[in-house]
C-alpha cells in the first residue's frame, strides 16, 4: 500500500507518506483550515506536499481527511449516516480533479442525525481500531472526544457521541476567572485523583458539574488545593466526568489518543473501576488508512 495521506484539521496540517503500509516521512504545519482563506487551500496543499521532498511522488494517490472536507474546507464532502457498514466506512470518498497531478480524493465525515452528532477525522482512527482490537466501544480523546460504538456481528458503526472535554478544560483554565492569577502549573497525580473523585460525586447525583468547575477556584482560594495543582485537579474532574458519562457499564473501552492523554484516562478508569485498553492515535490512523487502500484495492 503506497499512498500519501493528509490529515488537515481546524488548527493543524499533517501530510504522511506511506510505502508498503509504513510511514516513511511526515511533515506538519500550523496552517489549519480555520486560519486559511478557502480559495488558497489548493495552493497551500501543493506547497506543503512539496515539503515531503524525496517522499513525494506525483503519481501516488492522495487522500484528504479531517476538516478539509467540511463546509470551510477545500470542498464539502458531506457526512455518511449511522448506522454505517464497515465497508462504507472504508470508502475513499469524493474525487477532486484538477488540484494535483495525483489521483486526489476527499473523505466524508460520519454523522448521527438522530442525536445531532457529527465527526470528521476520528472515523479513520476508528477504522484502525476495528482491525487492531476486538473492542466494540472506542473513545478518540482530545479537544472534542468522540465516543463511537460498533456492532461487530452486523459489521456496523452504530453510535456516536461527542464530549467537549479538551475544549472545556482549555476554556475554563485560560478564558474564565477560574484560571486567573494562577502560578505556573505543576502536574500532580494526587490532585488529578481528587478531581476524579469529585466527578464520581457528580455521577452519583450529589453535585453538579457547573458548580464544581467554579469551585476549583474556591478550593485554591480557601487553601484546600495548592494553586499550582489547579490544572491537574480540573483535568481529573473533566476526564473523570467524561468516562463516567460515556463508559458502558461492564464493557471495556479502547481509548485512542496521544501519549500525554492516554495515561490520564487509564488512571481515571483504574480509580473508578472501569475496564479500558488504549491505542496510540498515530498507530490507529495509519492502520485505518491502510485498510482504506486495502479495501479499495
């Protein structure tokens, strides 16, 4: 499987050159879709692909995924509706002639209109997770964590749910009064665990998330929490809340994410007694892309 994949999101651009199913070169840039003029996107794509240098081949198929296929991207590839067969999940999508000399296709996202849910990009990680694990529930964690469920017997993606854990953490810590005046933050596993414990009281109906978010400030102002540990406490609260809301009762969840986030989700699951496994986001993405090209071939 030889191809070039472009994972082009709201904030970042990444091009990955693959030979025989293995990554040989990756280039990244901060020219996310949201920061670029729409009319300039084809030229930016050509410019960034040239940075692959010897790993660039004008004859290889190029696949675009992520927000580049949205209504602010190079073209709107639409959404495939759940329940969705594994076969449809692995389709390349819409052809885009005239932009590159290469065969160029643009992947659609997935959606569940029954609950007004949409997703772009993480469905490729899901495609990898399907072949790398036997899990039926996946959570691609980050800014907007995407919880996705499968029916393996029927070979369908059946559910999609978004939890805005990462964005809410960033907004509360950096844009609200909760984070004003804090010193340089220090990672604290203990403070994180205390935040998870408060999330458990919310799940038990003994507290409310909206109140506990502000009480993070009350905790460090009144001396219950070291101000340097506020970010860790807030992370524990929000990650704990996410897994308690999204996790099935007994079935393990496969978390897909970065090396920075996965240990936090694992710690929160251990504390709450919920089973889980994990998969690196890059590993899942490449496995998913390989499946797309294997399926097409």
